[in-house]
C-alpha cells in the first residue's frame, strides 16, 4: 500500500473564508490558527481551549502536545482517542494496583498454560499479538474466547463462550462463584495481597451457574469449564479489549475481570497477568506522555503539588491544580458553549464519536477549530484552519510504546510530501506566535526531557532503546532492567515490601442502556474487520481484494425470519437514526445479534445508530450495544440515508 503517496495527502494549509475552505500560505494559516487561540484565551480563559492529541504519533509529539496545552495555553484540557477505547482499562487497573498498564509481556503469552481472550478479536485487530497467542497455543496453552460472535479468533480456541452483549459481569461473577464453591481460590494470595474479599464473596454468591446461563446465554457447563481451567492453571493470561471497555459500565467490567485474577493469584508472576490490548499504535504512549487530562508524563498525578512543582520548575509556568476535561467532557462543554476553541491533531471525531449529528453540531458551535491531519477528514472539513502534517510513523524520528509497555525507537524513512510539515514543528511555530520562543527540538532532546521528568522512563536513553530493541516501562535507571511483568510486590513475604493490598471491585450487573423492545428487537454491536482501520481515512483510499464495504452481519435464522437474501439492502434504524446497508448472512452470528463496522462512513454512517451513553468513570461510549430494527426496503430506494 503506497500510503505515503501525496496524491490525496494534504499538502497545502486551508483557511475558512466566507464559509468556504481555501488554500493559504503556511504564514497565513499559522497566523490565523494562533490568533484564534489567543482570542479564545483572552475572552474566555484557558479552560475554553481543548486539545485532542494523536495516538498514532510518537511519544515525543504527544509530550509536546500536552506541553503546548499546559504551558502555552495554560489548561489541562488534553485528551485523545484513549477515551473511546481503553480509558476504562487504565481506570480499572489503577484502582486495583495503583498503575494503569497491562501487567504482562508478549513473551509471557507464549510461556503460559491458559490464555483467555475476553471481548477482543486479535486475529483481526491485533494480528502481531495474535502470533504470540498462537505460539503459546503451540507450546501447550489452552485458549478460551469470550465474545458474542464466533469470531476468527474464536475459530482457534479450545472453547468459545458466546455471551449476550453486555452480560460480562454476570459471567465473571458466576466464574468466581464456581471457583469459590469448588475450593479453587488462592486463599494465601487473597489474604496477603487483596482487600474486600468477604464483600466480594457475598456479591458473587447469587450468580449460580444456572442464573448466569439465563442472563448471559452461555451454557452452564461452559462457564464451569472456564472457571476450573482458569483456577487450576499454573499460569494464566487474561486479555481483553473493547468488548469489555466500550460499555456504559466499562470500568466495572474491567474490575470484574481483575477480580478473577485476584481470586486465583494470576497476577504479578511470570506467565500470569492482566492485559488490555491497546488500540492505536501509540495510544499507550500518548497517555504515558501526559496527553490525558489528569496525569503528567509517567502517570504523575496533576493534583499532586509536589508533582506539579517539578514540572513547573522545568517549564517556568504554573500548572493548573485541577483535572482537565476528558474528550467526552470537551464535547459536552461545546454544547454548553463553555469550550470555544479546539485543536485536533490526528483524530476524526465526526466519524468516530457516537451520534454523528450531535458531534457535528457541537463542532459547529465552536468559535475556532484547527485540524492538523495528513488527510482532509470530515472533521477537517468543519475547521477554520487545516494544517497538513507529516505521518509520524514513517516520516519522523521518535519512539512508540506498545501494549506490553515496550518503548521502541522509530527512524524517519520517508520525507513528508512537499507542503506538509512535521507535527512538532507546527506546534512550535504556533507556540512562538503565542509568545513562547520554541525552537523545534530534535526528537532525542524531547525524549531526554521526558526522562528527566518521568521516573519510569529515566533509564531509557535512545542508545539503550536501540541496544535492547525496545525497553518496557518502568525503567528507573540506566544500569538495570526491571522484570517483564508488573506487581511482583504482591507476592512478597514481607508486608512492608508488599505494600497496598489490591481491592476487589464491588461491581454489580447493569444491562446496556439502549433497551431491546418490540420496536428495536436486535442488538447491534460495532467493531472491526481485518482490512480496514477505524474511520477509514487511512485505509479507504486503497483497494483490497477482501474489502466488501459496509455490511450488516446477520444470523441465518434472522435472515430467514426477515425474508432477506445475502447482499440485499435493508434499513437499520435505532432510536437515533437510520441507514441503508447490505446484509451479509453469517453463521458466526447468534440470533438476535447484528454487527457493523464504522470503516466506511461515506457509504454507511454507522454512528447515526450508536448511542452516547458513557461510562461515568472513564467517559467511554457504549459503542458495543445499540438496539436496532431491521426492515426490508423496496427496490430503487437504495441511497444511503445520512443526516449529515
Ligand atoms: N484491522 C484493524 N485493526 C485494528 C483497528 C482497526 O480499525 N482495524 N483498530 C485499532 C483500535 S483503535 C483498537 S481500540 C483495537 C480494537 O480491537 P478489538 O477490541 O479486538 O476490536 P473490536 O472488533 O472493536 O471488538 C472486539 C470484540 O468485542 C466483541 N464484543 C462486542 N460486545 C461485547 C460484549 O458485550 N462482551 C464481550 N465479551 N465482547 C463483546 C465483538 O464481537 C468483537 O469481536 O483494534 C486496533 N486494531
Ligand atoms: N461505532 C464505533 N465507533 C468507534 C469505535 C467502535 O468500536 N465502534 N471505536 C472507537 C475507537 S477504539 C477509536 S480508537 C476511535 C478512533 O477514532 P479516531 O482516532 O478519530 O479515528 P481514526 O480513523 O483512527 O483517525 C485517525 C486520524 O489521524 C490521522 N493521522 C494519522 N497519522 C497522523 C500523524 O502522524 N499526524 C497527524 N497530524 N495525523 C495523523 C489520520 O489521517 C486520521 O484522520 O474510534 C472510536 N469509535
Ligand atoms: Mo481504539
């Protein structure tokens, strides 16, 4: 794929004039962008500004984006697509262990006895990680997959548990109850390393195998089998993704899986752990760099005076002592007209946020929108200023951090197309116009600044990253490497060394917000296919022999009931909107369940159907559960319906 070909890359800045975007010089575009930010701060204060930072770009670029927000503008309103994906994993893991990273490493997935993939389809979405899973299986590990659909990943499993969407907590609680009743819990670990066990035991007690079967749709025998396999395994890896986190109670979902590891001691040891498979190539790193509203680089709490003063000394400017707005809160604040200016670097919220019509009207409500991207996205089409950027992954130097917390060096392989500029250089030019004389630093200088401020990155010089082909955090000193897994302390004999116990999460079942009824009887869940990427901006322009465009996957039973043929266009409606989409009859689907992606928004705008019910702790939307109706349409009415 000639992804970097400039033919449809953005190569000229654009500015809005009389309602239309027109080409402009870099000077004019940067002046306009900076003037809008300055006016916003002068008239409405720094908290009227928001930054969405790019989870595909380097750590160095993300560090600069949050520094721009905190230093040049003076607010903590910085966030990224982590909010739409794994923010609940970070929140859940932090609540249990005080740190939000996945606890194991890929090599340990090859060296374990049981792998559970819960609410994820890595065969499509994390193919490199899935290679490690397959090696683990070849080395003798059993594989369980928990997913409403019998996915390509599930095809490789020893056992697939096909549950009803949004019933993960009843399933996890029933597994826990079975482990307890069978006397398979790790009592020593529970006593030494956890808290809240008695309350947890009482919480899961009502979830008998038969109660769970009725609620989740998973046969009691399969629940029992997973419970016994997980508890009896010498080492076990629990891996999850968006089937767990894109729900209105996502942080609770994550806690319910962590509980299983606490019950059995499958955390803090080589080969046993808890692994959220992160989304975009550097969404882990973006958060680690402080491009989130409540943490500075290295997960240091923005509410801590001690932490703030360290950064203030380095940056020479006070840092706000309150949390900034999450991406979710920024969109709400646009509606209230509290957020007036937005700087979007490499995000496409018009097509990635739920309920498109709401997103669009909120963005239109802004005084000043600047979009910095490599393509002219639907979000960029609404901007006042569009700045053409380089593509971080192949057109700049820097580092990325993957799901196993490994920081890796990348080197510039290509020049950006003529006219496009490096993301960091653009930010420095804007900062300079806003009164900060920022010269564009080399990537390594930025990284060394990160190392000087973030203890968990301190030992990772570029030279050392090169020598070790990447290093996992934490890495506190240049002389040592830490173990490849986290929280070994929980196994220490000495209570002082063991530190804070990990609390069980006391979390109850809460079904999806968008209820099924006679008018909306089908459960729509949305997700990914192998050949396409998120909103399709980066993959839509390339041909692929496998790509069939947007489809509604439907079970053969439902297709027969509705009388629809494979390929026939149907109308899918939710309580918020409707689209026309061809049907794909698919025997991996269970009756009552339908599936769409959001990869082809220009053909079918899936986000007209989704709901913006969000997790109160993490702010993530319930993309995985909408209630819809499906109707046959008469011939000739096959234009996609769009409310754009
Ligand atoms: N090819 C490709 N790869 C990608 C991406 C892409 O767009 N295309 N995007 C990247 C990004 S940003 C991310 S975040 C990751 C996402 O990676 P994944 O999370 O693996 O991808 P999804 O397909 O969104 O969802 C995973 C599974 O959740 C299941 N699911 C739905 N509802 C529920 C539920 O209630 N409970 C359970 N247990 N499961 C449920 C779905 O059936 C689906 O198979 O992929 C990354 N990799
Ligand atoms: N219905 C439904 N909606 C979903 C989801 C779902 O499962 N279902 N999943 C959600 C998830 S997990 C995610 S992560 C979001 C994704 O949501 P977004 O991040 O908004 O979507 P992407 O298509 O990944 O957009 C990435 C943008 O970054 C630009 N870009 C790439 N590299 C660079 C760079 O180096 N510099 C700059 N400046 N720009 C760059 C690309 O051109 C593209 O426009 O979607 C969410 N929305
Ligand atoms: Mo994601």
